[in-house]
C-alpha cells in the first residue's frame, strides 16, 4: 500500500510539473472531489456491512472525546515548539500546525492573514501531514494503539485517511475516526481566526 | 457535510442491500480511490509554479511542522487512552 502511495505521489508531482498543462492539472484537482465522494460512499458501505459495529456504537466511551482533545492540544504543542525556533513568528507558526492536515483551508486562510510565504508553508506542511499519515498509520496501530493512529491523521481522519485507518485497525475505529475528523475540522477555522485576532 | 451524507448513503446501501460477494470489490475500490487521491495531491503540489523553490526554502520547516504536531498528537492521545484503560481495569478489579 505504502509503495503505491509513494509512487502515486511522485507520478502526480511529475505530471503536474512536466506533462500536464495548467488547465489539465486544474481540471484533475477539481475532479478529485468526485473520487473523494466515491471513496466515502465505499467506506460507508464497509461500515454498513459490519453489523457488529452498530451494537458497539451503543457502548461508546470517553475515548470519543479524548482523541480530538488530544489531537488539538498535541498539534498546538508541537507547533508551539516549532514556533520558538522558526523564523516566521510564533503565532503564524502556531497557526500552520493548527491546520491539522487540512491543507486547502489553512493554505488559503493563512495566505490572507500572514502573506504568501506562510500560506505556502501551511499548504506544504499540512499536505505533508496527510501524506506522512498514510505511511505511519500502520506503524502506529502496530506499536502504539489505533487511537494514536487516528491522532496522526488529524482532521483528515474522517475522509482521505479513513480507509487506511479502517484497513489496519477495525471497523469499530471508523466511529472514533469520523467523530475526531468532524470535531478537529470544525476547530481549524476557529483556531486560525483566534490566533490571527490575538 | 455533503461528504458525511454520502457516507451515510453508503452505510444504508451496505446495511440493507450489498451482497457479501461484492465486499472484496469494495475494498479494491477503496484502494484505487486512495491512490488516485494521492496522485491528485501530487498534481496539486507539482502545478505550483515555484514548487522547487518553495520546497528548497520551506521544505525543512514544512517537514518539522508536519512531524512535531503529529508526534505530539499521537503521544498525547496514546497516553490519555492508556491512562483511561488502566483506570478502567483498576475499577473493574476493585
């Protein structure tokens, strides 16, 4: 799986740089929304076919809230550590980490707030978070626990990284992943705006 | 919101209609879609005019700003869930 992901990424960068015109690349990136929707429909089917999951849903515990709280606080702690050293300023650096993997939104918002350089940094860093998640989720499930794997994915745990999380843990984790994704995604624009105002 | 609605439609189809035989095909569809999505991300990165300059100047900080928040999030969630599980075990024992 990981090798397919790396090859697809390299091929995509090469096509974007060399083979595709700006219009073609724009068309592909626009139509990727449809692929995401097909993926989510397919993930939904996997959840629906798992009858046991619906029984387990009734027994959800405190960990449902623990995961998003840990993701938000951990992301802020990690980016605050970078903020002490980075040459972009403390709050802009903190905001980049607060994107939690949502590269499109954080890239655009932070370009508006702090300029093109911080916007590009947010885009690259949050895209990297998503890509590194694809490679590290199987390791986190194996050596830590499935909840830590969800934390790696951040705000993307409800969509792009959800199939990988499900493949390497269990269908039960889908509920934790989706709730974490929804709550952390909702927190991203709020945090970015809050840091900008302060 | 739309994505969650589409997923809910998938849950409905999976629960009431999908024959077991098609589950394997569904897994392949997920794999294919994931690879295509990563390819699209690569295209988005590659189409940035100053991609190599940005990568050279911001690459180190981008990587650090991806890895440190990820690491801290995973560590914190791991510790919290571990602590919770241990506490639950103790309660059950007593």
